[in-house]
C-alpha cells in the first residue's frame, strides 16, 4: 500500500504558505535561541532596534504561529480523510500521529525550550471529536469559541481589577485557545473544500477581508502606540489582533497564490514548507550555530532580522536540493514511520 502523498496530490499553495509561516516564526524564535541570563547583558531596544521590535509585534508576533496552526488543522482533515478513504480508522490513526509528535516534541524541548511541537500535539487531540461533525456545527462552535476568547482578552485589558473573573479571563483568553481556534478554522476550511476552489468562494473571501482589514489596521495602530508608551497590556493587545490579522493574511495569500506566475516564483519557498517538520526542527540548530559563529551574547532585533534571513536562505537551498533526490523530508519520514509502522513503506 502506497501511503505517500504524490506531488500531484499536493496543494502547492499550502506548501508555500507553510514555508512563509516558518519564515515568520523565525523572527520570534531567533531571539529565544540565546537565553538571557539575569544580571548579564540585555538586548538593545533603542533606535532602529526599537522600531524593528515594534514592527515584529505588529506584523509577526503570534500571527505566523497562527498561520502554522491553521495549516495544522488543514493537515488534520487531509490526513484523516485520506486515511478513511484507504479503509483505515482516521481518528485512531491521527491520535497515533499526535502521540508520535508529542514524543518528538518532548525531545525537542531539550534542544529548544520554546518548541511548540508537544503543545501542538496535546491541543490537537481536541480536534478529533470534530472529525464527523457537520460543517454548520463546526462553524457554530468556532464562532462561539472566538467570541468567548476575544471577550476574555478584552476583559483582561479593561477589567484588570475584577479578580473574580481574571482566572476565567486568563484561562479562555490565552494562546492555547487561539491555537485551537486556528486548528479548527483550518479543519473547517479544508472540510468545506475552500482550499481547492478559492475562486469559487471569492465573495466569502472578500467579506472576510472587508471585516478583518479595518480590525487589522486599528489594532496595529493600537500596538504601535502601546509599544511607544510601554503599556503593560501590550501582549494582550497583540493577542487581540491575532485572529483578524491571521484571517486577513490567509485570505490575501490564498487569493495571491491563485496566480500561477506567483506560485511558480515562490516554489522554492514551497519546498521549505513541503518538509516543514524537518525545517522547524532544524531552525534551532542552525540558529544556535549562526549565533555562536557571530559571537553574540544576546540577540537584538536587528540581529534577529539578519539571522532569520540567513537561516531561511539556507533552508531554501537545502530543501530545493533535497527534493531533487528524495520525495520526503528526513523527519517527515520518521514521523510517518512512527504513525504507520512498516506500512509507511510504499510497495513498488
């Protein structure tokens, strides 16, 4: 049985968006590769570094992790539906896949404390009950969870003295809920078959852009002024903008990638996304090596930009060369074997 996904079966736009998400994630993770020791040197946030840091907060912070989370949800539906089509047990097989991810994620934490893999695996189990749910049911759940999540963030910003509610606000307004929202969004979009028929849903996409764009602009300005005033609620304000900004980014990317010329131009980035698991794991190793070679004790925002670009260029070159000789990334193959066992090896 051939369980590998052929190039024809792949949705190229997903690989490109996944590659871009990995690039955005670098701007957040690079600074965390070098731990700041109490009493030691601190990163420089003055001048151009301060501006870069604010721009990262506005355009990148939490947004590209959310795009990655959306793609995880899409991947769940594609994986499970293909498993079911083969006569496999989709929910059981996905659960095994998550357990494999959890194990790999726990190991990765010893290399990079900020690894999200184990966290993704645990939250991913919450998707399993939705596999057989109707699209209308999933939509209602998604709307309800988004509403509660946003209200809880607003509650933390504007009602900081309401101690009776702060625990609930903190629990339902945290990043874990935002990740699940994007998981469920990706799953819903894939199940509704929007991704393969973007042009057919142009009206719905334009409506989403019409709603999310002013929210994106308004919250971006709020983040800018909050960062200049060193507002204590900056992280909460950033969190408030995650969902509308991510939805706006995704709709723009999907529409843009309907253009075949753009898709062809961005194919090398798609190669990075095609083995996103391997590239995510390797980013920490490459980043630590570059930081060591540069002799940096701390990583300032301007260093983040340089190192992120260097890592991504290396990964583009490596990924393009890799796929000239192999059909799958090395850690993707390990993950597949842990998911299927010997059945992961195609019969030829």
